[in-house]
C-alpha cells in the first residue's frame, strides 16, 4: 500500500509539472506572438507624388470632365511583372493628383470618354508631373437655358466629332442638374435621371434623348452639325441650379462628354 501511495504521489507531481510546463509554453508562445505584432514596421511610408492634367487635344484646354468619371490607371512595375492596378480619379477640372504612392516605375494610361490612349512608362519619385493629351469622342456646343413658366428649357447640339471613322454609336444625350458646382452623371439630382428612365412615360423625352445611332445616320443641319436636342425639366422657385448636358457613346466605359456648366437662378414667385 505504501508503495502504491508513493507511486500515486509521484504520478500526481509529474502530472502537475507537465501541466505547468504546458502553461509556460503556451504563455511563451503568446508573448512571442504579441511582441512580434508590436514590432515597428520598418517600411517607409508612401510619399511619391504623381499629378497632372487631362488635356483636350483639339483645344489645348483641360478636358470637360465629371468628378471621378475619368481615371488614370497605373501599375507599379518595379517589383512585379504582373502587378495589380491602381486608379487615380480625374477631377471635374481635368486634373488628377495622388500624393501617397511608393517610389518606382509605373505603367500609366488615362481612361474616360475619349479615344483610347497609349500606355506609357514613367518613373514616379518625390513629385512627377505628366499631362496626357486625349481626343474626346464628342463635342457638345450651343448650350442654352431659358426659364419657361415652371420649367427650365435646355438645348444643345453635337459638333462634328474630332474623329468620325470608327466612332462608336451615340447612346443618349441628357441634361444634368445639381444644387452645387459639381455637376455631371456622378454628381446630380437623381430625380431627373429617374424621370427619363422609362420609355413608356410620355414626358421621358423631356429628360433624356435616347439616340442609339451612329454619327453617319444622325439627323444633321446644313452646317453638318447635329440637330438641336431640347429638354424641358421641372424646377423649383427660389433654387439655384448648376446645369450641363452630357452625351455617351457605346464604348467600354460609357461615360459622358460634357458641355460647360452654367449657373441658373430660379426666382421666387
């Protein structure tokens, strides 16, 4: 019996020692894990700067854009043969800017409502500036606005496109209204877009002209430019609207070419 008792005491002590050892090992692993997580990241923060303009090749001026509708697509080629892409949005004034890139060699290309541009390779360091010249698909001209009773009459035309050969068919032309200076497909009062979305609504044509035609088949006037596209949209007294018209072609992105933005103040009754 004494021998059995001694053996039980020994086994119990061994079990307790093993349990303490397991706890010690577990605590050590956890401590090591937490410590490794707390180590300071030794990589430098991205501080390379890439900025520039998207220029309308036909005018030499910045492209008439919508906030974020165009983009500059970039791929860092310094460390990988097949990197993922990043995008820098084009602002409404036709500029782009990113101050948080890593220094390196990049492939870059502007994408938007213009004929496809070539991809180029540039080095981006502390500050790289590059302007892209692009040719827009369409030109919208002769924008006019007039208050008629409780509606705003809006009209414009399409100029002869800079390039007609191979021009994708024209999808639609529509007015965009906003309550601030940012105006376009991505920054507008959605009510007007919704009102033109249903072909069965008798007033839908007041909010969108669904063209669905090539330039060759489009109705034109004697000067070779398009017919006048007219819209008549409801507005509220006492409001100030920012107005422009956009037209889309059936390309990969289906983004709009635009008129300039005009400010229209609706008087109180």
